[in-house]
C-alpha cells in the first residue's frame, strides 16, 4: 500500500483508491441486474446513473435521502421500459416521489 501526498485515503498500488474495485463491482452488478430487457435509451441512461450513484455509497460516499429515494425508484420502475417517452414520465414520477419524502 502506498500513501499519496495530499490525499485523504491510502492508495493501493494495483487498484488505485481503496474501494475502487468494490465500487466498480457494485456498479457492474447493478447494471447486469437492471438493464436487462430495457430497450429505451432514456431508461438505460437513468438506470446507469442510478447504478453509478448506488456504487458511490460503497466507496464511502453518502447520498442525500432525496437522491437515494429517486435512484431506488428508478431501479424499481424503469427496468424493461421500451419507450423513451414512458421512461421520462416514470423518471418524473420518481422525482416527485423523492421530493415528497423530505
């Protein structure tokens, strides 16, 4: 393990920042689970972002409650969506749901 001057976290010589491998694993598993059978490019984009945000919590990041509710909703309702217009309407509903939890 190496220490990097000015960095807050130790760095593993093989993998970069500690937890980076775990973060990538969580993100990839999320995508494998939720992108299957999703034809809408808009839905796929929302799901990929939600998987990315979900992986950030693995590496020690914290999401605000509204962000967590929004991304959980995206992963709940968008998989399998075939139409972009539908995907945007569902994402807007998730946004409304997340703001109502504040």
